[in-house]
């Protein structure tokens, strides 16, 4: 089954939005590099972004039966969304939380993550490479 990589609000602006924090790579650059890592592993890639909380909930529910693992950068919903947390709790596949920046080195309101309560592990602070680290982590977990 594929690996799902879900991205939350404003990440469609990656590469343009606050590049000093989030870097210059776009989300499609990241998608291509994840795809390259999965080549030959037997896992496909479902890579999506939404600015809408409910759409992310729908995709998490879809991943429950359609994915072997879920990598999620919930963006601002990390710090606010009980709905994403509840949806993630219904999954039995490995969940990896991924952030470009290190939220713990930023404003206090970014220090708490609802999503971490449901995640097997967290990758944060390494910029776009973090997604590749998350894919590698997933591959070692689902092997
Ligand atoms: C982010 C960190 C969040 O605090 C922020 O709201 C984002 C991006 C990251 O990838 O560093 O939108 O998830």
C-alpha cells in the first residue's frame, strides 16, 4: 500500500512563504524527492496539501484503510486541532509528524502539539530534508 504524506494550511506557499524559516524548496520539490526514495520499495506515494481542516480529517480517515503509513505536517493545525488528533487516533498504521522548522525554538503557542500525542515519532527543524528523513523512518517501521 502507499505511504500518505499530508500537508496542512499554507504549505501550498512553500518556497515563497517566509523562506528564512521554511526554505526555498516547494512542496512539489519535496514530493519528487519522497517519490525517488520510495522507488523500488513497493510503496507508492499519495502526497497532498489542504488549507481545510475537514479535508485533512477526510484524508486521515481514508489513510486508515488505504495506507501503510502516514506522514503529516499539520502546519498550524498542529497546535489547535483536536479533530485531527481524534482522526489520527483511529489509525493503527505508523504516524510520523513532520515540521520544516523546529516549533520548540519558536513562539510559545507552537510548543504544544495535539498531533504528537498520536505520532510514533517527530521530525522537526531540518527543513525540507525532514520529509525524506520521515520517509526513511517509515520504511524501517513498515519493513
Ligand atoms: C510548521 C510549523 C507550524 O508551527 C506552522 O504553523 C506551519 C509550518 C513547519 O513545518 O515548520 O505552518 O508545521
